[in-house]
């Protein structure tokens, strides 16, 4: 089976830094992705880690430790528009079925002024 | 990047009926995926649809309940058959382009979703 755990909700103020953790137990592992979803919207890709370490993309960074089955998404300089749900997702395969994703339950981030 | 449209955007159906959801992509893609997202919940992968082969279903999903067609590289349909209220959900299609077309490696693009309510 597949199990991804992340906090259900996080709150922070504008300008702050927030970290959303994700631990996973899956039958296969090739990479960890993060997606953002605003209410009523489609999920949009934020970041992807296949190797241990930190990936930085503007205000967002993502980290992976394969040995710990753990990753996190770091959001810096929070803005009101960052209020959304954030999902971690595991790619269990490589090759022809690399696109399959198993999602965590999502973390609802609320940013206060 | 890929632009994906879905039809219908929403529907209200009676139990026991079937609904076919269409997914159209603006570029040719090898792999398309169908997900279900119940309100406030996570996304659950239903099946992988590759052109020229039968869809591959995840555990808990069967072809009789969710038949899928993939007639070409830009289009797919998902049918929700013999619906019950438990099928009320948002159904999303997505595509994976790999490192081609300027997409980040392993980036998936999602359609806007079809919000289904079964009475």
C-alpha cells in the first residue's frame, strides 16, 4: 500500500516562512513532488526531488531525504496568495509509468495579513 | 506546458445512470491519467490511459465501473457507470510530458476537473 503523511493545516502571517513536512511509505519510490491547489482550481506543479537534497525555485524550496522517507516544502516570504492546499506526491515507478502519482491528504495553508 | 480542457465542468446525475467525461489536450502526449478528488480530500489515481493499449487501473478501481477510452494522443474519456452517491466527486485528468516541451521533469498538468454530484 501507499501512505503519505502531512499536516492537515498550517497557519502563518505574511512575510513569514513555513515548512510543510511529508513522510511516506510506498511500495516503490522514484521521486517526490509538490503541488499547490487553490479552492476550486486544478493542482499546479511546484517542485520535484528525485535525489537527496534541496531544490530551490524562487520563494519555494523542496527537500528530500530518501533514507528517512521524508521531504518538506519550504515557503518563504509568504504572501496572501499562497493560501491554498499543498500536496506531496510520490512517483512510485520509473520508465513508462513514471507519471503515476500517489498523493498525500494535503495541507491547508492559511496566510494572515 | 500543456493546456487541458474537460467536459462537462459539472453535472448532477441520478443514481444508476452513467456519465462520460471528456479530456482534451492541446498537444500530443503519451500518457494520460484520471484522478478522483472528493471534497476536501486528496487526489486518488484511478487509472493510466496510454494510447493504443488498454487502461491500467489502480487497486480498488475496475474497468466495468470506470471504462476509459484513449482513441488518440490528445483525447481520452472516463465513464462513471451505474453511479451511486458515493461517486460524487471531482474527476480530473492529467498529462505527463516528462522533460519534453519545456516542462519540468516529472511535472504533471491537470485539467480543471469535472464536479459530479449523484443524487
